[in-house]
């Protein structure tokens, strides 16, 4: 669920972990709140540098706790045969991104319950560390940090158990309704409706806090509620999109492969054709008859117009080794997790060893929109909800 782009922290236990740039906002806000308000009031008489050090350490351990929460989800998902694309930490915590839905209610229940359970275990660990530190005579900053983290992890577990999708409680609700009704669609509809309702309730509570003069608390509650309500709506749209795209091969949405460009050409020669006249977003790049990369509109746009006459295609293209590939007969629903609407992701589509196309988020969104307009989702019972990419 990227918001503003980000960067990778590498692979943790086999899962890629990314930091969204929005994470830094909440990180510095947590550090500032702990260092200026919480710790100085709870633990008096220490230098200011100690409080700031405590704030940084506590914030890092808090987000490590969030990461372990998401890793627990991911580890159980992997054990249940569900592929996890990766984990992203962002302004509202973290999210484990999967490329497929659970195939059984019990799988959904187990992978979801692992997160809150991990948070409860972490709360117990931090509480035990605090008791041990106090017993060893290390009272003060250590016991304050561990005690605070014990409370926060317990609060994280409780908050996540609220029965509103996409919170863990909403997923547990979905697994229960799914088990009872036998319909994943109906269960998802119930859970996302509950999530929207809970989000709107938080917005109302936040507005009430604002009316009472609690500015900061009111803004945060309203903001989080708005985010949850939108996340629930997006989750439903993504579910519908995945449902429509199930068993639809990639070739159904694939646009014709544009003519390749030679890597030794300069950028000024390729702006008009193929990008402006043909209107394509990316083209394959050849060098001595061999495919060496992909050149996109974004690659060209990064070079100032005055420098394009002296810049070769190979200098700015994305090397072929860095562009992910998928087989031609892959189903569209299985690639949703790899195509994000706002980060310029492209997938090379191959048939054996032959390149047959370049799949973009725009291609999939366009296919979904045409399917909706043609009524191809009527059999699913939800004509009025269109699909989309998260």
C-alpha cells in the first residue's frame, strides 16, 4: 500500500521489507511526542538528551514491533501456500501484501490471528524485560521504555481486533462469515462495510474531540478514520477487480508490442516517435539485435530537453535484468500485487523466450473499465462496483 514511494530494507526471513516515505512523518512525530511530552512527565530529573535518546530508541522498537506483527502474518501466509509480495511500513503502521486471497476460511483465520497474537507476545516480553530491569536495579529509562512498549503492543493488538476490514478484526470477521455462508464475496462485503462504518465513526469521534478543543487528538482520530474508511472501500474494489480478472490471461489486456528502438540512438530522436505519435508508455531497447532494456516516458522525462540530443538511450533505460517478466498465459489476477497504479511498474510478457509485450497498470485498469462498461461483471452480482488497482 505505497503512498509516496519508498525504498527497500532488504529481505527479512525471505520477505522484502520496504519503507514508504510517509513512514518518516509518523516516526518523527512519535519521537517528538515521547521525547518532549511523555517521558519528561513520567520520568523527571534527566537531561534533555536522555529524553531524546529514549524517544528514538522507543520509536525504533515500536516500529520493529509493527514489523514483527506483519512478519507473523507473512510467515503463516507462506505456510498456508499464500504468496506474499512483501511488507511495507508506512504512516499508519505496516501492511503485508499478498498476490492472492486465502483459499479457505481457516487459512484466512490463522494468518490473520498471527498478527495480534505476536503483538500480545511482544507486550508480554517487554513487560517481562521491564520487571527484570527493575529487579536488577536498572529502573529509570529502561523500565520506562519497556513499560511503554508493553502498553503500546497490547493497544496495537486490541485496536487491530476491531471488526472492520482491513484491520485484523475485519479479516477475522470475514473468515467467520465466509465459513458460515460459504461465500467469500458476501464475507468481504460484510467486512468492508463494517470497516467503512468503523472509519466513519472514528471521524465523528475526531470531530467531537475538535469541538471539545482537543485539536491534536481530534485531527488524528478523524484522519485515521478517514483512512480506514477509504482503505475498506479500496479493499472491496480490489477484491472485485481480482474476482473479475480471475482466469483472464494477460494476453487479453496486452497492447501490441511497439517497435523497438536502438540503444545507440539519442533521446531527442525517440521523443516524437514512438512516445508522442504512437502514444506508448515504454518501448524495448535493442543493441546489436539483442534485447538490453526498456525505455519509458518517465526515463526520458528525467533528462532535461536541452540534454537529450547528447544522451543515448542506453544511458537512461532500465536494464533488462531489472525488469520483471511473466509468462504470456499468466492470469491477470495473479499480477495485481506486482502492478501498482502510482509507481510506474511494468512487466515484460514473454512467450517461451520471445518478448511479446509490456504490461502496465494502465493496461489492466483499461481492461477492467471496458469489462465493467460491457457488463461482464453482471454474473458476479455487483454491476455498480468497478475494480481498481490499489
